[in-house]
C-alpha cells in the first residue's frame, strides 16, 4: 500500500491511509456474514418506528457494532466507476460507536485525498486481498500488527520520541508482579476486578492483564478501563475492544482525552492500575489544569508535588495513586514502568523529591525492578518497573525490594532487532525475576 501511495502521500502521511484501512478491513471481515441480515432488520424496524433500534441491530450483528449499507469491500470493488461515492454510503451507515472510530481517524479526509488522486480502487483492492477476520488473525496477533505499524509511523514522524510501545514480555512481567500476591483471591468464583491504564495506547496492557486473570479464573469478571490522548491510537484501541467484547462494555470504558488535564473517570477507583507513561513528556499543554488541581491539595490528584515541566511521567504516577481503592475497601496494586528520572532527578524539597517522600512515608513502594537496556522499540535507555501497593503483605511492610534484572542472566539477544529493541526476555527470564520477588531477596 505504501508503494501505491508514495507519489501522492508524504511518508509521514502513510499512517493516515494504512492504519484506518487496516482497522476498516478487519471490521469488514467481522460483520460481513451478518450484514445482509442487519440491513433487512434495519428496514423492518424503520417501518415499525422503533425509537432505539441499536440493541436489536447489535444482537442481529452478533457483535457490538454493525453496518446497515449494502456495501462491503467486495461489493465496493464490483462498481469501480462509483467507488468513491459508494464508500461514503458505506462508512455513513456504520453504528454510532464505530462512527467515533472513523472520526478520530479523520478517515473522510483521507478518502477525499485518495479520490482526488484516483487511488481509492487500487488501495481498497489491495486491502481486500487479506482476510483479517479474528478466526484468521487472532486478537493477540492483531495487537502485534497494530503495535508494529504504530512503531513504524512513530519513527517516520519523529513527533513523539517519548512514547514507547511496551514489548509484550515487559507487560507479562508487570502483570505477574502485580498479581503475584493475589492468586488465591482471584480464584474466587464470580470475582469482579477492574483494571485501569491511564495512557492505554493500543490497549496491549489491558488485554494481556484481562487474559491472564481469565486464565486463572474463567468465571472472573474483568472490567478494563483506559484513557488515550492520541486520536488515531485511541481509535485503534476502541475498534479492537468492540471486536473483542461483543457486549461493547469494555469499548465504552475506553475514553479519549489527556489524563493529566481531563480525568475521564472522576471519582472512580480501580483494583489494578498498569501503565507505561511517555518518558520526558512535556506537560506544558496541561499546565493550567494540573497546577489548578495541585492547588486543591488533597482534594486533587497532584497534592504531593509537581515535577519539572519537561518530565510528566511522575504526574501519571500521582494520577494512579489517586485512583487506588482505600485499604479499607481491599486496596489496589500498581505496576508502572518509567525511566530513571523519577528515581534520581530533583534535589531535596523539589517536586520530584516530595513525590518520592509521599510514596515512601506512606509505605506504598513494594518493589523496583531494573530492566535490561535495549528492550524497548525506540529507546535503549534504562527503565524501571515500580510495584506499588497499599495492602502490602506483613513481611514486606516498611521495606522496598530492589531487583536488578539488567544483567545477562535476564535477557537474550534478538535474532533480528526491531528499531532499538535488540534484547528480549523469555519465560525463563520472567520466571527468574518472579523467583527473586517471591523469595523476597
């Protein structure tokens, strides 16, 4: 597809075409078997003057979204002369929740540009050659595809060097550390657990966490919540959640906006919080709202202190601390991966130092794991996983466990590097870290 559009689109614009049409093709594959039935049911309900046909149409579709047009990718290609006009009918007839995905991708602008350069038929023809139905490409594999595309486009644009998509083995380690003390509790039949990621990216942390708990207890109810500020990444996650969860509830709990200036889950708390916030994120864009909330003291999320403007990752940490359930309600556990700044930057009485003081004096920090370098896709820097809990086990109270997993015993070289990622942790390396954690060494 990049070869098709390269003379009409700049390299930095490839994402505008490839990302939304990858999503659209996957959606098309999912709804095609029931689309004619949905269209017939829609016409039937229109004659009956049903006020809210959406629940019935969702049920007919068998998933949390639908399309009432007569077109799909194959039928669009059968009428090349009118493909641009027909595509407008096709995307306009998606359900409201999928319209939000289309709008955040700004897909109509992209389609107009494809039409202008007479590329629509060729691009749709290319996408129609691959079957992206979940039966052919699992949600797990599709997650890898999205993350690889996002990584490539991120490098092409070089606009967000602080954003690092989290390798799956890092997420697995964070998940095991977070759940390590809760296995017995999580096996309770019918248990409900809420998992939150305040900078959820493509949703990998949420889906891996949910899958892990469901493997431990298939009867557990795991509700995922996420917030994302990048509109295209948000659209990827939203569409993925719509496909994964037929009732659409997980997708409804993925919300758009800046976590720092606009908390989309005010007053809510969660059992588990996991995040890989952007390193060195400049938070000037959120400055007015963050400083106003800091001035509220304990009534706001940022009471302990404010870090320097050039590094907002510690603000995400404070946000997550504010979202913990009180110990009297069972408490919460947090896993967050950050670079070295939150550990080392800031003299005594600085904002960073006061945040560290708050964490330590409230005995919230359970463990820090120093990760191997060169394990992330677009940075080789040292990173650290913090495990935070307000319900520490008795033998951990008043102590912090430091685990150095940066040595050669904890990683292996990759056969082929991916960007700056030249090392990986396999299951044996994760097991080694977990052994040290459990032995409290």
